[in-house]
C-alpha cells in the first residue's frame, strides 16, 4: 500500500493528512503553526503518520500548501491553497460547485469545476476583516474559546449590532457593548453576523454554483455556518473536520504527482 | 548617451549600459533597439524643461487633457502623471507620498496626486528639477481627483487653472454635450493668448490635430503588432513606450518615434522574434501599471512562458483617436476626449475588453485593482465575473497601487497569481 501526504502550513494552524492509494483518509493532525513553518510541518507529519499507524517511510509523496508551503523541504510539490481547497472539497462532496473557505489569515470563495479544478475565485483584501483572526481577537476579548463561540451564538435570541467589519474598530465596539452589559451570546451572534456579511460579498462576486461547502477553521463555528445557510437559503455541506480540507487537497495532488512519475 | 537630466528614465530603460552589471533574463527575448531611442527622446524632453522656464510658457497637463489646443501657443508641456509613474518605477513613491501626508493629505488620495503635492513641499524628484508652471490644464475625463489636485496646485502657485469638463457618457453622446465642450475650447483661446502672449493660429492648430491623430494611429498600429504569435513586445515595453503619446502628443517627435518603433516591431514579426522566448500563454492586463513591480512582473510571467499582449491602459491612447478630424478640430476633439475609456460606461468597457481578448487571442486576464485609481477600479469585480463567464478564460484580481508600494502586499499578490497560474496551466 502506498501513502500520500498533504501538509497545509497556515497562518494560525498547520494540518497534515495521510491518504492511502484508494484516497481514503488514514490519519491527520492539526497543530499550531507557531514561529517556525518547517518545524510545524515536520511535527504535523509526525503526528499524522502516528495517527495513521504507519511509518514515515511508507509515505511515497508529499505536497505542501498554505502560506508556509515554500518552507517545507519534505515536500516534492507545492500547490496554492486555492487549488487544494477546490480539489479537497470536490473529493469530499462531488456535487459541490462553490467552496467558502475561511482560514486564519484570509477567506476565499472558489468556484470549482467538474474535475475539482478552480474556475474562478476571490479572496479578502489586505485587512483581517472576515477571517479567523477576526473571531480569534474577539474570542480573547470576550474570554471564551473559539469552539464555544458557535454554540453561544446559537443560544442568542437577539443579536447585538456590530457595524464595523474592521477587526480593530469592531473590537472597540465589543468593548462598549460589554460596558453596557450586553449579553455575551448576543455580542457573539453579532460578530458572527459581521463575518458572514463580509464573506457574503465575496460569495456574490464569484456567484453561487451548485451545492456549497464551507472549509477552514471558521466552518467549525456553527453560528457562522447557520447564518450563512440563512443567506443562501439552503444547507451547507461541512465535513466533520473542515480544517483539513486544504491538506486533503494537497495529499490528492501528491498522489496525482506520484502517479505521473511512476 | 550621457545622463542628461532624466536619470530615472535612464535607469528605467537603461539596460545594458556600460558599468552597470546586466541581470540575465533568460526567459526574455532581445530588448528593443528603440528603447535607447525612447531614452534619448524623453531625456531630451526633460532636459529641455530646464531651459523652458522663462523662455517659453510652461503648462502642467493631465494625461487626458486635449493638449493640442496648447501647442499652437508654444507651451512646454509637463505631465505630472508621467512623472508620478517615474517616481513609482524608481520606488520613491512612499517617500513622496509621505511628504504630502505630513501636510494633511490622506493616504486614500491618488498616489500620483500625493507624489505631485509631495514634490511641491519637498522639491524631491528623480529627474533633477521640474519646471515651474505658468498654467495648469486639466480634464476630468480621467477622474474627478485631477480637478481638486490641480485646484490645490493653482492655489499654492497662484497660477491659472483651465478645466476641460467632459460629460460622462452613459450611452450615447449628445449634440448638446458636443457643443458644451466646443464652447469651452473656444473660450480657452483668449485666455491662452493672454497667458502665452501669442496669437492663436488656426492653421497651425489644424496641423497639430493632424499630427496628434497620425501619432495615435501609429501607436495603435504598434499595439496591433502584438497580435502576432509570438508577440514582438510585451505590455511592459508598451507601458514604457507610452510616454511620448502621453506627453509629446501633437509634436513631430512622437510620430517619428512610433514610426521607428513600428518598423522595428514589424521586422521582429517578420523574423519571428518574440519578446518572451517561449510564448505559451497570452494575457491581458487591466488598469494602470504597478510601476514599482514592472521588472519583477516582466520576469515572473516570462519565466512561465506567459506574455501580456494587450492592456486597456495602453490601448486608451489609441482607442478614440479615430474621431479626430483636421477639418472639424473642435468638434472632433470634443468627441475623442470625452469618449475615452474612463469617461465611458462599464458596458462599453466590457465590450472593449471582449474585443481585445478575441483579437489578441488572450488566454487569461490579470486585473490590477489600484487603490489610487477609483474610476479605473470600480466595477472590476463585475467585469471579472462577466468575462470569466462569457469568454471562458481564467481571471485574477490583484490589489495594489500604481506608485505607492505600501498598498501592495507581495505575499497576498503571489498567492493569487500562483493560483491563477495553476488554473491557466491546468
């Protein structure tokens, strides 16, 4: 049996995925990127290999993606996260045509063709509005974990109005809402609404095509997913571990490269 | 040739000069012989500015203004936008912009305007010294910013400003619009006579309109040579060779230059010499150049066998000039200047882009969303979506600025461009 690995070195987290010849996920890992991309990639691969119950030698080919992809000497190939998210998402959900990926440092909307190829895409501009970083800053301000945010958002009956999508300005809005004793759940729902509205602009720029999936760390936030579904008027497909979609796509590219070579 | 007053331009196209190590560019074909010619022409033009002050009236002019009307009065014309591009290419944009910002001008203001105002306060420029103007001549056919930018200059220098107001074209240009613009041109004449202390000569004016038309048509032919496979030049070459049609329009030197360039390009086409050695993909560029990234981009794309063969920007000085008519100089100028791409509706721009994509056999489109240039950048996402759907080609938007590199993030631009390359290469 041959194994292939994809490593996604992102702004906040690094993921590694191992797939077998049949494309089945054998194991994966998610760690914090920290200060060194090369070490993070190495550690993520170690953990994924362990989870798969194989040795590193059993991995025939590795592809790297994400912002730190150039700092992965282990990888025989580098691919942008845009192509990886498209391929990974199409593999998981063959009927999708649109991918909404909200990562730590950027968010993107990708229109995917039949073969998992990118047809069109758009990304957020230079600021952190509408990215995982936005939620991370707010979570720390409100002293809740990122994981809790989604649940708390769903518990809110009404929502606070957050007018700014700028991370810095929104933070000061949160400060004044806290000062007015606005319930935490309502603030969080307001924040989820802000990020959803921001990304919605990009969804409209690319246009909705076929079924829709969400990937990236923010897809774990059920509050954001629910608000996005409300906008779309239909359910969104979310993999139980949406953070690994990019790494899965990279692993599929590694497999493809291996087939081409051998 | 000695470096005589336009050091920036010298460096910009001064590849292969003695004493300066030449960077190898294996992916690019031989450089154009006319690069040297252009260098000499523009250096002479900038050098002349040293002697113009006091000897002849000096006008600062916007790139879209009907400069032909100034020429019979013997104005030396200087183009702040052309200077802004030079400053950008010399990577001096942030420094000059910061000078304007220190005086209260906002970072969201066009970087050409900030560079110009920054120059006013600091005197900094890569071209030695700029000639002090006696007159400011602007047209809002390219943007509204120029109106306020030139008003600021007029206030600082206490000199007259003449504005040519062009109604925006939403669909069809009306007779009322034309007569409104003709009246403005006619009203300028006594003012220009007063400032230049020269009489208006109608016959000379007609000749100048003829020369401008001829030069623009030749520029159009120059661009058309890029329809050949492989294309004899890249759009980055065209962006540099744009200087004469912008700033020397109506003068015989501009026409001579384009005749020489056209001959060289035709020769290259006849011999199958391409600007990119292994041209596999042909691209279109939208919006003004990112001046401080010209060289990097030229190599980046050439290394992948990609060549930019057309751009709405370079095309702008060839697009409406067919309307110019020596027999009806005022009416035809009104039409030619008010129908330029930035004063025309988005539907027009969509059809223009589609035509260029077809005629130049374009495989992919790179859209520069320029923080400075709002009229050029608005609507780009709609154009992108429509072109992706209708022309079935990959497109990408990169966010940057024409001259202020602080508004450009290399990492973010590269991710977008690499994803575009992956889509294009399949």
